[in-house]
């Protein structure tokens, strides 16, 4: 084979394209509009309650999660993406948000600036799990944390923020499950009672090892045979201290006052070890096995565990992915998939120059505008306008420039009117506002 033939063959062979890693969802236009709307709606409910934005590192020291989340949890023992960096340090892609927020509060002394410290965050978190619908290796969450005040009203506020976010999306088919995991006064005695009960069961060795570290984890076991064995296990709700019982009753009273419906679930155990007192989960049965769309609770000992002052905290993490799936199940779509509200169709170079300026001025007025590029004809440009989802098109050609007008076309009704070029900004802003209203 000659050198020329070898070069030609090399050009003919294209490299194999890449694909996203397994278990990582991607949100592409136009469907990504739903993802953005869900995320922003959930975060907006927290912002209205005074929760400031915090941007967390995507990876942290592995010890932060081992100590903060709990070594007996599946998250730490089975699901974390942990690796050594080039300096030999063990780091982990964040599997959840609370430990990182608490670390940041301690490191930057945010608790010295007034209590409670109220923070919100959004972004990707990582867990090595078997991928399935609603259960991803890169999951997207919106979370809030309120740190420094042990007040039942604050617990109720956190829960109500999540509920408000779901309702703002139009969701109705979810329920709030709620319990108390007690406090330092009652947890040790309950732990003894539960361990005594577990000692009488025929459990496999891995389960016994988990129970020795944290017996509450056995209550969270999904295997039918373990669930059946735990049917008569003592419940922490029956052994709350007076203070924990009073706190729980106050939370329920506040939720009643706020009109937030709830279902008691005394067997609930969250997948993280730091929870105390108020613990909750939002469940949507339309999602099948992966029914949890968000949850959280109070974590009174976490600050101290991570080296900070002994301040309490309460928060939640809501799954954006699962909430979006819940919207699909219920058939609610309170968002537009349109890329633009107005689409500019220039016919000729002079018209293009003028429309570029008009588009910039409209964008400055808050109108979303796209243009036809690449010297397309009228037919091709109008197809692009339809694909953009815009309600209106601005059509400008040489004759329009001569007459000082521009065509404003309603892409739904098909009606078109000529408006003066010097008044097009006001005309479009009025038309878009009327459509939105």
C-alpha cells in the first residue's frame, strides 16, 4: 500500500464516539427545560424563606463522610466514589450535602454571624448504585440546612419549604411520612432494647455486624425475611424521652397550623446515621420501588462529631431527578419547552444587521429571542422558528426596510401585522406580556 493510500485509509477510519458513563442521566433540550424548572422551583421555595445559597466542593476528604455520614451506612460502605488524588490523599465525590455544609459552617465560622445559619444548595451528588429509573450514579438534589437552633418551629419550616416546592410544581400524589428518632437521653436505652431483640433472631453475619455498629440500620433492611423478623421489634416512638416527645408533638402542631398533611411512620429509618428527633420522607407511590422523592431531619450531634461546636441542625435533600419523574407520572408540566419567545427571520444582509440589534434590545428588556443564521430562505427560517417554540416571529426584508416596517407574526394563529421599526420593541414587549398574562 502506497503512502497516499495509507493516508486515505486513515482519513476514512473515524474513531469510535464516546458515550456518557453508565447510570448518569443527561438532560437535553427541550426536555431539559423541565429539569431546570423543577430545580429552580424547589430552590426558590427555600430562597423565599431566607436560605442563602452555598456552593459546595464536588469532592471532599473521605474522612468527612466516613465520620459524618456513618461507616455502617450503605452510602459509606458500598456506594461512595473514593480515590487517591495525585498527592496521595483519599478524596470522595460527595454522596450527600449535609456533611459538606456543616464542614463549611465550621471552617468559615458562619455560626458566629447569627443563628440559625440558613443555607440552600443544588447540584450533583454521586453514589455507585445499580442504575434504574430514579436511581442514578449521578443524582441531582436541592437541599437546605438550618443550623444552630433547636426549635420545633424550624423543623416545621424546613418540612413546609419542601412541601411548598412540590405544590408549586403542581404535584398532589405524594405524602409526607414523619417520625422521631429520639435524642441522647432515650437512644442508648432503646439501642439496648433493640439489640436484645436482635440477639434472638437468626440473622446472617453481615447483618449482625451492621447491627453491632448501629442496630437501627436493621429496621431499614429491605429483604422480606428480615422485615418479617422485625415485625415485633420495639419502636423508638414508644420509648422517647419527655423532651423528645414534647419536641415531636410541637413539630406536629406547627405542621397542623401550616396545613401540611403528614402520615406517622414509626418504623422509618433514614439511610444516614446522623439523624435525631424529627425525621421525615416525602414519598410518591407512582414511582414504584424508588418512591422517595426527598427527605431529611434533625441532626443534633453532627456539628460536634465533625469538630465544631455542639449546635443542632435540621435540613432536607430533594431529588430533582425523581421529582421530575413524579411530574411525568402525574402529567403536570408547569414549564415551557420553548427556547425563545420571539424568533427573528432576516431576509438579506441589511435585514440581518438590523434584526441583530433589535434582538439585543429585546433581550435587554427580558424577552428571550433567537435568530435564523446561515442565510436561510424564508421557508427554512420559518421551520427553525417553529422548532424554537417561539410564539412570535419578526420577519424583516428589503421592502420592509424601505417602508420602515417589520412583520410581527403570531406563530399560533398565523396572523401577521406590520409594525413601525422604530416602535417594534414596545410592540413585541406588549405582545409577549399579553401572552404570558
